[in-house]
């Protein structure tokens, strides 16, 4: 314990009062993930203000064998930024490192520190006539560092890819305290292994991202949002193919919503209304965008898309948002599905992907299978059909007791969903990551060669195992105490 | 030696006569890289016909401690596929694994074995109304496995990215003989570290790529090729910015050529002619493409680009190829620079990149500096300005003796170029890789944290050091004998 007092004293002296605290009241809000699923404990909260201070802290932690749990906006979906309950780790917040170091409008590049909030980046880009084409529900809290560490997705992946595709370079502190200096944005760089790619999506287990160079895109010249009634998810698949070949370069988003989810949202949002007159089993929310100066052609493209699809029997009914307010209303229907369904009752939520071409089949075949195997449940799939990624929720039977059901039948349900996704060649984590939530499922279902590689790389780069322990990497079975 | 006889007998029995030979005459052509810079020796040539056979061979090599040098089309630029001269390794050719396993036109995806030749893939895609948007000079020999292992570039990177950006999934045999099964193309997959990205560009030092899933693109609806006379490379940079903002989504290529290189090509190709009436210090070769069905708008876009640029003082003169024959003639001028300059005399060639925004400054400042420091030489830069990547050649003085000059003054020149590129935050290998040619320069100039990570990862995944030894990874300084 004397040892730890030395550690605390040195950390406090190093980081100053703004950068280091052991005050439980200050630390407490950050010990539970935002959805309230995981709560842990921590020795202290470190909030360094510079890359140099992160590096010094990492060196100090290495010296004293203190584990580090890095945290950004605490908006993760899998408990990846929540410490475990041993209380042996420090929580390392990157939120103070929130500077936009530079923004080059000509090159359309920005260098952000890890703690920059996504919304702030959106605004900084917009001020220069540019945009950062990744967005998600937590944009008011989610940080660039967290988004990179989890390779976040969202509703613009169809056209722009995940966070990985926006990253030109990163700066990160490695477990040995050295700084990986990869910020300079080189469009081409074949100097050996692409270590940047290894760090992206590694959830803080290999390095702590302190800054990133990101690619910005030109501001759009307008958008059209379409809400389309469909008779089946197979029809949605056909419509997607049609849209890709007819307006592919303008297709920004393609989301699917089942009738059940729309009804849940209509119940949940008092002012929401059904965009179409009649009821349809499925809906597609489609967004088309135009490059600057080409906005005038959008109406013709949107109408042409709908006319062609209607002619080919690929839709039942459709509406085009007449203005931005209506466009936002349509997106609000989509974005409210998760809270609307939470309001109904407990559900097991699965963020899964299969090859894009197979997703309609998966939903059509696996949904009734799940409902048959777990009587009283309802399978609901919605989301990013264009990415082969749906959020596949199994809603509890009416009589289920919240808290109890998830721990018992719920876990069995998730295991079956993960089994089936794996059989279909898919992923048990499409965009949310592994964190602590799916670590054991990854160990159970991951391919042995991949698991072996991950363990080897983790062991090689973090031999003390101090970076975000217990997250992501399913370490080889071993005794729990050293 | 008895031991090795057992190895040979087991390998021959495993792979059969088509798959294994020790015949020096058969092996000899593959022991020298295509440019004749490196020659090595090998115990045998293995040419397995399946992933399973590659895995079995790797296991056998592991058992006997035999190093493996993988080789595709033998078109690499840095000696990465040429064994060293100890003769202790086997050469592992992937050329027999040349099946296109599947091609899904709807999903625009193809699964190729490692030995598929790039030209063959181009033709297979074209037959389905699609295209594979990566091409380079060696397309008639270069294989998909080699292109992935070196993260190849080419002239379409501006719009489509390097080989890495085309790869959806890979299958690879790891040093322990296990097969990394990552072929299923998932648009989103956050199951831990992105091992696929780690293997891409690792030049066979971490795994042997046996197959890949690749993204295809829709066939184009037409192209226009423009040849533009410029007064400086700074003007080329301004023209690039102008083109990106005015026709960005159509801009497929933007290459720069200095007058010296054009003259060399005009001397080298008897039938070539200067596309413009007057001489200009610099040229840009610009290609615009249209999506299918949109080809009619191309003339207007090309003319609009030139008119806008002329109005803004961003060009001196220009011509648009009137047909495909003329378009090919313009590209031939660009593609003949390297052989034309080789015909003049010896040169040190550098495949370098700096941030795109800095490349014009780099060429303008560093070229005279090199000519000043090495009197009689001439610095010539040409290529992918839009990617921040030029081929920076230093031509020998008139009296230089081929062979001798490269070994002496040439090496000193390259060291200075690499120093300067590193000072500018750039890369000593933009698209050609490291291989054996640049390994020591990477060790000299690589950032310590990056080098340490590479060594750790290499050691973790290939603890016996049998995969392509002596290539890419600058291992820590150690005695040369074990």
C-alpha cells in the first residue's frame, strides 16, 4: 500500500489537480456505462491534458503495474470503457484533450485530439464548407478517440465506410510508454505493417489513441429523404440493388424498418405520424445526396428512382420529404426505434452482420426460427441493410420480468443468435465492438487462428497486460489469479 | 543433410511432381527479380495447388526449420520475392493457385486465389459489366496475392485507393500452419483486431495469402483523357485542387510529367509525338470517368474543367483525346517514362510520398538541392501528384559508369533523398514496399516506436522467423549467425 501511495503522489504531481483525482464523487459518474449495464471501480481518475502527459502516466503505471482503462465519451455499447469491479485500475479520461489542432480546407483534413466530441467536429467542418461523414446517436458525447478505438459505424457507412475509412493517421501511446507518431496524413505509405490499422478498433487494448488525422468531405449540395413501403425484406433487398445501380453514387443511406418497429415508435413519440397512408410489413428509409452545385438534379433522381422501382414492382408506396423538417422527421422515426422498443419491455439486442447479399434471407429465415425456439418472443430486425448489418432484437414475452429474463432466457437467446450468425459466416459484432459484453462469446465462436493471432499480438505489445484488461481479447484459458 | 533428404522426400510426396521440384533449370528463372537487381538461391521450388497444401507445406517447413520465400508474379520492385543467397530457403510459388473461385455480379464481389493474374481479373470483371479499379505496368504477370502482400498502388489510387481498399477479405496460411479464414466479405465486422489489415502489405513476413475477396466496381460509362501544359508543378497543384472541387467525383487520375521526361519518351518511342504544339515545363495527364449511362455529360465536364482552369490561370495549353486510341497514346507517354529514362543512363529511383499538399513544394525545393549536392545529376519527378506520391529519380551524370555509379554515389544519393523525405514527414516507400531493397533504410529512418511494434508483432506471429526472412522487418541489431 505504501507503494501505491507513492504511485498516487507521483501521478498527482505529474498531472496536477485538473489531471488527477481520487475523489469518489468525481469518479463515480464514469464508472457505469451510459446504458447502465456495467459498473466497475477505479483507483483514480486521470485526465491528462497532453500526449506527453499520457505517455508519462503510462510509464508510471508500467512501473507500478497499474492497469489503465481508457475512456472517451462513455457512449460505448459493450462496456469497453468501464473498469472491472476489482478496483485495481485507473480510469484514463481523454476528455480534456479536446483541441482541434489544425484544419486544412484545401486538403480537407483535420487533426483532432482524442477528446474532441463528434458534434464539435461536425460543426468545425461545416464552418469550412466541409463535412465529416460519420454520425450516430451519441454524437453529442462520443469522442473521436472512442470512435476510432471502436471503429464506430452509424448510418452513413453505406457510402463512406466506418470510422476506419475516415482515419488518415493516428498518434497513440503504446504500453511501453512510447508514442506511435503516425499523424502525418500520407495517402500512400508502404513502410511495413500498417500499425495504424491494427490500433483502429483495438478498443484501447494495444494503445491509447491521443490524436488523429481525419479526412473531411465536401459539404453536400442537398439531400432527399425517401420513406418507402415494402411488402417484404426481400423486396427491400431488390430495391437496394436497384438503387445502387441507378443512383449508386448519390446513395448515402439505406435503412430498413419493420412495421412492428414503426408502430413502437408511433406509440413512443406522441407527435410522430405514419408517413404513408396504408400499413406495410417493411419500410426503407433512403437518403440521396448531391455534391455541391448539383442539388437541382436531386428531385429528378429521387423521382426517377421511385418510378423505376415502382415499374419493376420493387415498392408498394413511397413519399419524399418535402423539406428538411420532414426529412428530419423521417430520420427521427428510424433513430427512435431503440428507445421505443426499450419502453415496451426487455429485449436482447444483437448488433450483427452477414454478407450484404444474405441479410434479407437471414432475417426472413432466422426470425421465425428464434420465435419458435423461444415461445412468446418476437424477433425484430432493423437498420443498415445496405451494410449487411441489422440490429436484431429479440423482444421478451409479455410476462417477462425485466432484469431476470435477460440473465436467464436472454443469455440463451443471445447464444443461439450468435451461433446462427456464425453459421451464416457473419459477425457477432458488426459495429459496436466486443468490450466486456461479447468477450466470452468471441472466445467461444471466434476462429482459432484469429484468436491465436489476437492473443499473440496482445501479448507482444502489452506483455504486462495493463491496457484495458478484460476487454476484447479473449485470453487463453488460464487461472484467474497470477 | 539426411534430415533435409527427409524433408525433400516428404514435400515431394505431399505436393506431387507439379507441386515440388529441385530441378535447378526449373527454379532458376524465379531466383532473380524482374529488374535483375537481386539474385538468390533456393533449396527447391514448391508450387502447391491448394490452400490445404500450402498449410501442410508450412507445417513441414516449421518442423524442419526451413525458411519460405513466397512469390507471385515476380514483378515486385524491392526484391521482396527473391530469396537471399544462403540457399537455405524454399521458394513458394502461388502461381498454380489461379482459380477465380466465385464472382457475384449483384454484390460486385469476386473471390480470387492468390495466383490469379491482374489482367485475368480485369477481363473476368469486364465480362460481367464490372471493373477492378487497380492497374499497373506489370498487370500481365502481377498476381492478386502479390498485389495484396505489397499493398500495390498504380494510377487509379486517387479515386479508388490502393490494393488495401479493394480487399474485402483474405485467406492466409499463418507461420504455425493454421489457416486464417477471413474470406467472407463483411462490410462491417468489429470482432477484435483487424488482422486482415495487418496481413495486407506485410510482404509475406506474417502470413502467406492464398485467396482474397475483392470489391468490384461498376463499369464506367466512358472516359476522357486530357493532356495539359503547365508552367510549374505549383500550377499542377492548383489545377489538382481546382479539378477536385469542380469534377471531383469524376476524377480518376491526375499524373504529372516534367518536360525532361516527355522528351525522353519522345526519343524512346519512335512513333510518339508531343501532344501540344509548344513546349511546357510540366504536364498533367488527367482522366475523367463517368458512371454507366452518364457518359454524355463527360465532354461538357472535361471542357468545363479546362475552361474554368484556363480562366483562373491554372493551365497554359491543353488537349482532350478525341477517341480511345488517342487516350491510349497519352497514357503510353506516361507509362513509358521509366523505360525511356533507363535507356538514357543509370538513375537512382525513389518511390516516395509526402502529404499531398506538400508535394509540389517538395519537388520544387528538393530537386535543385539534390542537383547542387551531387553535381552533374538531374532530378526528375513524375507520377501520382494527386496521391502525394512521385517517382523521384536522380539521373546520373553523363560520364557515370553503369553498375559502379549506383553502388557508390547512387547509394549516397538515395540516403539523402530518404533523409529529406523523412524530414518532410513523408514515406521512403509510397507504393513499392520495403522488401530487401529498403529494409536497412527503414531501420535507419523508421520511428523507434513503429520499429519496435513491427519487431514485436513479427516475433509474436513468426517466432521461428521462417516467413520471408530478411524482408521488410528490420530486426533488432543482432549477430548475423545464430
